[in-house]
């Protein structure tokens, strides 16, 4: 019989909500926490625990942190209302935000000082795979941390890459992934709009290129948003100045030149400057369209 645990998911965005749902389906007791009370209410209506997290913290086996960045992660764990001081000895934290490796190592050390296990566990796969419990997790941490969080990983992930016995390695691999993902989205937008200058319609671009060597997962996932003229944010433009900023900071510390990453970063900054920060990241195509005087497809009004 599978082990059932008491866990909290902090951050009920598109990824965190799916992880919380997956944990519920697996039979675990789950507290869902978010600054948006409507998300918490919705999760409770689906079977999430109704009591306040502060009341339950001492009984939790695991905490899954799926917030935006390092600052939010640290606030959740050790801020004014941080949860780590309230956890029992041997409870485990699974930290899934994209953060610098050095930050992950510092969080692991601070958790260890409090008697709490820490798994550096960035995630990939998008909202759909999160909802299906089929994420890829790039994880590093002690054997005890992996063991304590096995029920969480079993419920939320299709593939768990065990990348080392200390925090940092998971976040390093996530930075590599985000370099490629961010560049691929920007390059897709560049290629699609370049094609438009030559009479290639966006829908035909998707039909042909998705079956040719120039395709990528990001192209196949994001280009249809442009074709539909639908920029409802599954992953927003604002994610990329943060994540590519982390990549470039790591590169700088390693004295490594990353010019393609830097070029992609400028396109996301331009998109944010156009007021597109909260739109789907495929909206980076609007930067190219504006500069070239192109008209992108429009969705239903």
C-alpha cells in the first residue's frame, strides 16, 4: 500500500495547482496556499484541507514550494511568516522555483540547521503535464531528502532526474534548460515573423516547420498561440527576464560568454516594455511584428 502523507503546496499558480491536484489524486492530505484566496478556495472545494496552514504546520511531512523566484522562496521558508521554524524535525521541503544554484545551497544549509530536509527540485513540463502528474523534475539533495519526498515525486512527476547528493545541481540543470527554452521561444517568434515577410502564413509555418528539422518542443507548443491570436498566459513574458537573468548571472560568475541568451533576453525586455509582460510568452512575436510592420493573427473578439 502506498504511503500517504500530509503535505502543503505553497504557490497555486499553473504549475503549483496541478501539483496539488496530483497529490490529491494520489490520496494525500494537501493544504494549498496562495496569496490569491480564490485559488485556495477553489482547491479546498476540490478536496484540499480546510484548516489554516499555521495550525497544520507541525504535523506536515512535506512542503512543496512553487513560487516565482528566490526572494519568494526565501520568504516562504524563513521570512516573517516562514514555515520552516514550524516544521517537525525530519520534515522535507521540495523547492521547485527557478533559482541560482548558490541560493539552493544556502537554503539547504539553513533547512539542515533547523533539522529539515531540502530537495533542490526545479520542474519542467508546463501546466498540462503538471495537472497530469507528469512533470520532469531535475533534483539534487541527500538520500534522506529523496526518500522523504518520494510520495510527492511519485504523485507529481513522470521523470525524476537524480543529479547529485547536494542542492545546487538541480538548479544548475534547470538553468541550462531555461537557456534553451527561452532562446527557442524567441527564435520561434523570429522565424515565424521572418516567414511572414516572405509570404509564409503563420498557420502554414506551424504545419510545415513542426514536421521539419527546425522544430522544437517550444515551437510546437507556443507558435499555435500566435496562430490563434490567443495570448492567455500559460507562461508569461515576465518569466523570461527573470530566468534568463539567472542564466546570465551564472554565466558571468563562470566567466562564460552567452551572447545568444543575451540577445533573447533583450527581446523579452522589449516585450515587457511594450506592456506585454503579463501576456503569454509567445507575445514576444509582437516585438518582431511591430518592428517589421507586420500584422499578426487576431483571436475572436
